[in-house]
């Protein structure tokens, strides 16, 4: 049944543009209503109303002749599959160009929109995307809501208090100068802008956006580039946090000015509503969240019902802020900031919500962006109306980069680091697109302007990200040409060691290794004990020096610290121990270890062997393997089988310890020489007996002459020093291949050794290892170290694998 609706006060749509654009996509159920004049001849200003009957949400099935792609829910699923597939394909194509994921996601969304598939008559006739557009748009908004919520949880606002002068000055300079310049340009050109875009409040929010760098955007890209734990990455995140604080204030100011354009009291009520929301968050919700975190036992998950309640709170906060006229994403962001970051509640919420956000909700957010992006509308738009906005954006982006670079030069930041930092601070991403969508909803931007902003913003990020990868190598500071190893450590100077604690279960073995390293008054030891935690539930890595600040309770390792302090008291003045706590992503934990070794001028890093790896760029890696590749000093990896832990006294007056039996398997090369020097230090302890077995190649086949001379020199020096020492035994074994090497090792093994010491692999004659590489499982231990650590090797001896510093400068 057709009804006609006379409408007063509405203007005729010129040329019926909507109908023309969608004439091929309008289903037959749409009724076109013609307006008529009244009986007295009075003409009504009117427009054409198109009524559409909503079909069933779910199809009856193709066997009934129904097309599933005309139903809303089926279309929703189809578009999710389509945009995900498009994004993955674009990601694969752009991977060699080192493009961040955000670029692939934007391109995937644009492909679904009116710029590509949306132009196809077949696409509109067969798929009818308008049937699900309402659902997809709202799911896209939900995706943005959870995006800002998750990053609100990960952010740590308390870091603002710890910001130094350098952070604050660079942040303020890089924000204020571009913002003021863009605002002035906008005021000068406002006469040529649309009315809504030319409003002072609109120019102000655009100027603020161009000056501010969003913390979540940097975190996302730096994580992809594995730069979160680098010097420049940490500095950029700290500076962006300050920038975000200004960003939140600028958005609130913009919203207040928008509210006040109708009536002044609207702005007042807006500010009062914000004050009430903040009071509830800080006075009620924040203490409750801290209580939940405190009451959850260490190592256990937060109660599921509480997690569900908080996730529902995201929708509640979005509803409240939307009801008060505040931007809908502000509520979830503020709720996230009220939740304590790190292990416990923060990590649980991130774990529960991040996957569904990234894989199921955010694709609809990029569909929403793609729906608003129309290249053809941009091409048809008059350039004189786009020119002011383009000049504002171009000025803002260029000034942001150069002003930040000048500020880093003022603070004498190294050239490459300063240039990289400036590029990082210029990156744009999800937060900017959220703002663009918000301005579209407020009718401040139209499609051509929105499209131009999306193109320029995506092009900027796509250009700057690979430049960052090219310019900055986070491992470059660890490349030293200065020798920091055991062999060249002066006898009269203290030995500096970085002791890495990955799991408290290995504490006893690590302490015993320190004990047999033999700290004395003539050979003191300085230990920097570093406890490593995986970054979870927070965005910013931490490195805490316990002498300067107290570690948060959630990162406590009190029992291990007490055990090390007790041991320090036993050794009196022979050993000094400092404590550090580091929180970092798995992929970049090695940077913390190397950086601390560099700062402490350490000659040795001691690592426990934990064969829990991770995949980075499709390759399985471990912390130990990364440290071995990048360390600025020597490394020792302890495979603790528990045989060392029973001999350490608990008080200074404890009974004398039982004798240790150690063995060095000297296969030649720099690592073997370092292992022998370490063993020589241990045997100075009267409670240690040492057996050294040197493996020689038959007829010197395969020997490197230089390495052989260095080996002869270190072995001769060791034997001259210990010739009369009854606790030292030296043997030589001649072998032809790997099979004979393994046979000789098995022959010398009587099952009574407490510790086997072996060089990793540098300089070993390949002939004496022939045939062993086929069954090796752990490259970080080397072929021989892997064998004597395996279950196939008889005995319960712990194994110490040593690698001498690799000079890279």
C-alpha cells in the first residue's frame, strides 16, 4: 500500500542525487512517494521520500531461491570476511616495503568503500551493502570504543610526574608552534571555507590535532618495528604521553565550544557533567579497581564476573558520555585510565578484549572509514574549497617534523636519534581517524575533505615508517671495539657482572655460580642483578633501579632479593650487589640486558637457560640467542640441573663446603679461551678441583693458525700458573671427527662432575665437530654444550656455556 506524505519546509533535493547514485542498488521494495499540492493550490516545498521494507535478517537458504547477500546479518559476516582478506593481502604485498599494519587496514577499508567496489553496479545489484550499513557503522564505532579503552588501560598516567625537562620542553615546543601556525592560517583562510569548517572551534580542533602526537598510535607502530624498548622508542612514548594530556584537554575544549554555540549555559552544563564523571572515576571507580588488583592472588586470573562487569562498563561509559554530548570514545578512554596497568587486572582485561577488538571489531572501524572515503567525490570537488584545509594540513605536518627535530638538536640528541625521533613523533594513525569520523558526524567535514585527510595522513605514515627502520638500529649502541671480557679484565680490578633472573626457580643455581666465581678481597665482584618481567597490561617499558626508586608491588621479587642480600652479607666486602627490575616485551628484553651491561661496564652477563622461545618475524628466538647476537661483553649461560645448590652456607660461620669437581672441555677458539679463564678464576678457590681436557685435531687438519697460537698461549699460561696445583688435571685428546669427540667426552665423564664448562662455538675447528650439527636442538648452547646438557648425557652435572665478547665496532 502506497501512502503520500506532504512535507512542509523541506527543500527539493536537486536532481534527486541520492536516487541517481543508487538507482542500481535500490531494491524493488522501495516506494517512491510524489509530493502533491494542496487543494487550495498552495505549493509545498518538499522532497522525495524513499521507504524501504526491511527484509528478514537471516536468509531462508539458497535452495529456496533466496540470496543471502540481501540480508543484513549475512552481509555483515560477508564484509568482515572481505575486509579481513583484503587487509591480509595488502599486508602481504606491502611487507617488503616495511609498511605498518594501519596502512594495510586503511587500504582494505577503502577497497570496500565507494572508491573501488562501491563504484561497481554489479556489486550494488548483487550484494546490496546498504542493507547492513547501519550495523557495520555501529560496530565500527564500537571498535573505536574498545581501541581507546584498551590503550587507556595500557597507559600509565603516573609517568607524567616523572617526565624530565627534556620531555616536557620538546613536547610543548612540538605542540604549540605547529598548532599556533595552523590556527593562524585557518583564521586567514576561513572566508573560503565551508561555514562549519570555518568556525573558530573547528579550526582550533584541527590545529590541535596537527600539533599533537597520539600515544596509542606510536605504541602500535613502535611495537611492530620492535622499538618499544629502544632508547628512542621509550623517549617517544614518554613525550607522546604529555602530548596526549594536551590532546584530551583540546578535545574537551572543542566540545565545550560546540555546546556553547547554541546557548552559553549548554557549555556550563557540559563542563559540570565532565566534572561529575571525573569525580566518580577518581573517587569511586579507581579505588575499586586498585582493591580488585590488590585482592587478586599473585599469578592468578581476576574473577571472570568482574572482568565481564568492567567490559560492560565500557558500553555504560560510552552511553553516558554520548548522552551528555561528549565524544563517545572519551568515556571508554577515561574508564581505561582508571584501571591500574600491568599484571593483574590490567593484563587480564587486555588479554580478554584485545583479540576480539583487533580481529572482529576494528575491521568494521576501517569499513566505516572506507565508507566515508570517496576518491571520485574528491576529484569532482572544487579545489578552491579544499585548498585552505590542504594548506593547514601540509603546514602542520611539516612544522611538526622540523620543530621537533630542531628541539632535539637544541638538547644535543645524536643526529640519527633526533631525526628518527622526529619521524616517530610525526606518525599518524587510529586516533586521527577517530577524530575525522567524529568531525564527519558533527557535519564539520564533508566527504571530499575527509577523503583528502585520509589520503594525506595515510601517505605520511606510509612514508615515515620505513624511513624509521632504515635510519635507526636499536642494537647500534652495543657495538663496541673496546674489550670487555674475562680474559682482558685486569686482575686488580673488580669483575662486573650482570646477573639476569628470568624465573625465581633458578635463583639457587645462579647464586651458587656467583659463589664459585670466587669473590675475594683481591678479586672483588660487582653484580647488577636484573629481574626481567614480560610487558603485559601496559604500554611503556620500565627499568627500575632499586637504589633510586621502589618497584611497584606487582613487580615484586622480594624472596630472591632477600636471598641475594643474605649471600652478600656472607661475602662481606668481597661482593657488591645492585638490584634492577625491567619490564619489557619478549622481543626486546635483550635490549634492556645489553643496555644495563653497557651502563655498568660489565665484562660478563650470566643468563639461565630457559628454552621458552617466541616467534619474531616468523623465526623462533629466545632471549639468550638475542643477547648472544648483540651483547657488548662476554656471556655465560647456565644450564642448572640442581647439583650446585646444596653447598652454599647460610651464615658466615657455617661449616666448610664439600669439594666441587669441575671440568673444562677446551675445543679451541675465543669462546674456549674465555671458558678457561673463567675456570682459572674458580680454581683459585681451594674447594674446587678442575679437569681440563683439550681436544686437538688429528695432524692439525682444519686448524686456523692464528687461533691455534692464541690457544697455545692461553693454555700454556694456565698450565704454568697451576702446574703445582694438585687440584688441577690437564689432558689432551686427539680426534678426527665429531664421533670421536663425543666418544672422548663420554670416556672422561664418570658422572661425578658438578659443573661442565665449555666454549660455545667461536673458533672451533670444524673437523672435530663433523656430523654433530644434524641432531643439535639448541644453537644458543653450541654443539658440545647442547650435547652435554641433553638427557642422553650421563650424570647430573650443570653446564656453563661461555661466549667471549664479539667486537663489532
